[in-house]
């Protein structure tokens, strides 16, 4: 057996190509705003969509139903043979509905895996699409702890113990004093930080 050396091209000969996404040209369904009919001909007016006139008009009806809250929160199934424009229609739908509606594509071959369960992969995609819209606001209070009272009540499950119902926390800040009534779950973090 004879081993031969393979010569790789030098870095000067390597050419880097930029790749564009398959549906990067799609900006919407390409429907007339007055009539809801599909625009044909001009690629910019049609939102980058070519053909599929009936499907585009049907998706326009779906957009109207979602905007009027008659179809909000429900799933839409687009079925068809490979290459018929299902992904393009879904992307155009998300563009028409605005930036608050995320588009999270999922390839069927990702679901079939020997390492991860199918339901886990689907749940990851669902979490990703929901997670884009979740916002959390927090209020931060900074100051010196002046008062820390733990209010206890009888155990609701019976028995002889008592449980924490709420925590009263008094703070002195630069703007004055503030008294907060906090959830009992904060009690554990306050005791672990040794706040007295």
C-alpha cells in the first residue's frame, strides 16, 4: 500500500464566497393593501414572492384573522411537496404580521436524531419562539436595612409548625425610607446572605 501526500491549496489560492439565505429576498406576501389580491410582475411589489397566487391570498386572509384576534394563538399547517414554497409563505406571513411574530424555521432532519428525543427538539424550538417575546421587569431597591420582620402563620397543611407568610423589609435610601412587603420566597435568600 502506498501513501501519497495530498497538497492543499495555499491561502492565496483560496477564495471565500459569501452565502445568502434561501429566502432572504422575501419581504412580505406581496398583496395589494386595498383589495388583498396578489401583485404579479414586479418582484419588489410582490414582496419577493413568485407564483403561488392563491396561497398568497389565502395567507393574506390568515394575516387579517390574526390581526383581528380571531386566529391569534393558533397553529397554521402548510402542507405540500418539497419546493412548493411552504417556507417562503411562512416567512412572508411572519413579515406581514410584524417583528413581534418570530420566525423560527425547523428542518425535518433535525427532529430525527439518535442523541436527543424528538419531543425535546420540538420543545426547544417552541421555547425559542416564545422566548423572543418574554420580557421581565424588575424593581431594584438599594439602601441600608433598618427593619427585617418575618411574619409567620399556622401551617396550612396542618401539623404543629409555622410557615412564613411574608417578609417586611425597611430600607433607608438616599431619598428617604421605604417599607416593602415581600414574598416568602425571599426569606431563604435573605437568610443565606445573612441579612439582619
